[in-house]
C-alpha cells in the first residue's frame, strides 16, 4: 500500500473506488466527486503511478486521498485491503467496483485463457469485493455498494462475447445482492454505462482511433464528471426509494 500526503480536513467517512486508472477515467472522476464532499477516498488500482497521480491531485485541492495498489482478481489482496479498512476509525460509507476493460476478440479465435481472464476481471473481482465489503456494511447496518456495468451488461455485440459474458453475469449478481441486502439497509446498485466514455481509455486506444470513433458516432461520448455525479446521486438516495439499476447514455444516442 502506498499512502500519499493527506490534507487535515475532517473526514465524513471512507469511500473506496476499486479500478482507478488514468485521471481522465470513471474511477478517478468518482474519487474526485466523493473527495469534494469531504470523504476520505481510497484510490485503488493496479498501476502505482496512475493511482498516485489521482490521489495527489485530490490532496492538492484540499481533499483526502490514499493511493492503494492491488490486483482486484487476487483474493488475498482484496481481503487485506478490507481488513485494513475495517480497522479504521471512520465508517465505510461506499465501495465502488469499477473493474474490467472492454477487449474485443473474434469468438472462434478466442482462447479459453482469454475468456478466463475476461471473466476474472469483469466478474470474479466483483464477487471478491462484495464478499469483503458486505460484512462490514452489515456490521455498520448501512453502506452503499455500486458496480460499473456496460452496454454488454444488457446485450452482446459482435467481437465482444467474452466481455458480455462477464458483464451480464455481473448485472445479475448485483441485482440479486440488491434484493438480498436492501432489508439490511445496504444499498446495492448497478450502473449501465451504455456508450463510449470520453476518457483516456477510449481516446488513446489504437493510437487515437478510439477518439475518432467516439467523435464520428455523433454522440460526443459520456462525460466522466457527469457519470461521477450520478454515482454521488445514488449514494445520497433515501432508503425509502432506492435505485438498484441506472442506465446512463449520451442524450443524442438512439435507444
């Protein structure tokens, strides 16, 4: 674990965002949004320099952020993180699972190893995170767990069979948890990010062709700060009326 300088601001609780990459991405935007509300944010991802940059920016702006590296597919590493969180004086307010990259492949040429890797990234990591966060929420008798889904959560498209396999499983799993844990005052939500995201992963893909594809679709892509605002909205919801699935798409895009 790598801890960076923390601002002295009083924290209102802990928020953990797992699956943070570049500063222009969903995970980083969610970190910034919750840090703005005075939460201590754990910026969690695989790449040290990326999570450090996101945390450093938050701290420089007066927030509280801790950069933490792990492999979300590794059961022991996930367990270690949540054991650490369970020992903290602040309550665990929210956990956001934002893991899993969209990698295209030709179905008949896709190896079993590739399918296994995609399943571990898009689904197994979510199971591991849920198994470790929900006991803490149960002990607190409250908490919010949000999973990032995709278009593939609802429908398969050519070249994305492996991605659809993991994301559709994640959706079913998340909605099952939502029904199971709502009576225990634990809010579980699944967010369908249905469209190309205006972030570094898309814009820098294939030497810039990803950005060109996003622009030529005429939608401009999903704004990462707007996505983060919706995650904050989910966290703020009153238990009398919880959203368990939210579909986000560019307003210009056709259904």
